[in-house]
């Protein structure tokens, strides 16, 4: 059992300023008369709607709070008469040592009284839903990666989340995405890979296999993968939920052009109706959508080495059209204009006719040969930035032709876990990972009478 709520302690209040969004509210909490404050074991808050920053459909309320050491925190409160076991389950999951990672909301403390349980966790600045509607475009890519990183941390510890939705991802003061909402989580003992449990998550975010209407459906890693796939679609569309429920049939549209060919490829893979066809989370992290520019260029060079591309002048119009179909019509015509004229002249040689065809096949071979023979010249051009659709076009075409099964290409998307971050320690100051200011304000309790 957690610590029990105590009476008002005679202590000095301290406040370590971190949050920008909630600063004015913390100022009120810090300076409030003691009669307005609800004191817990080592933290306090004001039980007023003004300081409630989030609510759940199960009656959960999240309040701004301060610890005795001055750390700003979020205090999740739920009545013992209302789905209280979910809060206890969340406490149990968050206290697993393997989940003390930067992509997971940090557990701080749990207390309870006769009426409520209080789960104290790391403070957040924004919900994911708020952030994706206003953040810069490049941040959407980082958010997708962070969602998958957080899920990998869970699955490495044999934890199934089973409630992946926008409300359960928070943004901290450093704009890092952190996974929250562990009330429905299940830990798989030993090496079990499938559990059966009651269906309780938000219906529009449920995996296909849990839409049968049965009380006990299968729960495993692939269930989370579909949830993450739907969430990634939601993030990249800045809040458009393409996956809807209608009489137990999921209807969605993945033809939106905001995602691009590679994002669409990843989402379709993750949301496959057959759970057995979905990738593991590390395979998702290795997907070309999340490749670095360096790896993308390496892939294009390797594609340019294939004999089919080397014989670009003999490529059929069907093959050329198939490769270019993933870009706008006519996109690759005139591609030489994006390279220095002296490089193009050297590559074409002294022949009267241009050596390289004015299509994507000619471009791929040009990139490979320039990298091989005129590296100092082509390095002046950011190929990935100059031709944004090229990598996606090449990957999808190569996939349709079976080229990606070639060991040299296949190995590029099979890597060790390069995203495994070192765990934080329980001994470190909880404010350090998200702290913006080291100013500590201390006020004797007696001055607040």
C-alpha cells in the first residue's frame, strides 16, 4: 500500500521553476494560504478546477502540484469507487525498473487516503494532441520516432500498453514525447507473448482483432503495433483520425498525400488486418521512413549499382513509369539542372549526345557514378534534399521488383537497437531531465499564514 495522506506539515515551501505554460498557476500554488492547500505525504496541490490540467473518461483528474523539494509535478487523482484498480496497476507498471527511461513518463510517488488514490508523476507541458497541431513540420518526424522508441522500451520489458491514443502521450519541457496512461497495461510473465483480458480501451483506437465484441480478446505486441500505426497516421496528418469504427468494420483512407510514400508504406504495414503480418517495433524503427539522410544516400548508390539500373538506356518505358509513379508526374524531367554544370559535362564526356537519360533510371546511375568517380564535385549537392521523392520512389520500386531481398540492400534495414538510451537513475534529481531553470525559491511556511 502507498503512503497515507498526512496532515499539514510545518515545512518550508520550495519551488524550482521549470514550466513555462503553468508558471502563473504554480505561482498561485506556491503562495496560497495553507487553508486552500491539500497536503500529501511529500507534496501538495490545490483541489480546485483552476489547477486541474486534464481529465479522463474514467473520472481521473490531473492536478498541478509541488513536492517538498520544490519539483513541479502532475498529481493524478481517482476515486476509490471509480476504476481505482487501473490507478494501482499504473503505479505497479511505472515502478518496473526497466521502464525508467527518457521516453516514459517518470513515476515519482503514490499516496492514498480513504477516498482517493494519488499518483505523482513527471509534469508535462502539452498533450500530444495539442502539440502536433502547432509544432514545426520536422518535429512530426521526431514524434513518430519517439512513439516507437517508447513502445520498444515497453516491449523489451514484456509490457503491453493496449491503450495507445493521443491522450496518453505527453510533451515535457524539453519537447520530448513521453508515453503515459498505463492503467490498462499488462506485464507478461516469463516468456508469454499473448494475454487475454477485458476490452476497455478507446474504441476508435482498438486493434482489429479486439473488435470482435467478445469480452476477452487476444492481447500481444502486434495489438500495440496497430495502435501505434494508427497514432502515427494521426500525428503526420496533424490530428486527422483516418481509422473509424462503423458496425465493427474499420474504414480508413491511406491515400492522403500529406504522408508520402514511405510513411504510407510503414502505416499500412503496422495496421495490417492480419496481426501476424505486422512488424515488430524494432522493424518499425528500421523502416526506411525513419532512415537518416546518410543511409538514404547509401541506399540510392546501391540501387544505382544494380545491373538493371546500369543498363538504364535499355530500360523499358513500363519500368521507368513504374519507378516514377510514386512522384508527381514529370518530376524527374530536367534533373540535370540541379547539379553543377561542370559535373554534368564531365559525366557526359565528349559525346555529342547526353550520356544519361532524362528520367529516374538515368538519375540513379548518375548519382552512383558521380559518387564513384567525381566525389568532390557531387558532394556539393545534397542529393536527398534536391530530390525529396527519389528515395521513396526507389525503395517502393525496388520492393515491387524484389530487389530489397538482395543481402546488400536487406542488411541496410536490419540493424541492432541503435535507439536504446541509458536509463535514468532513481537517485538523480527528478527535475534535471526537464528543468529549464536552476533557480530555487524558498519561502518559510509561517509567512504564508
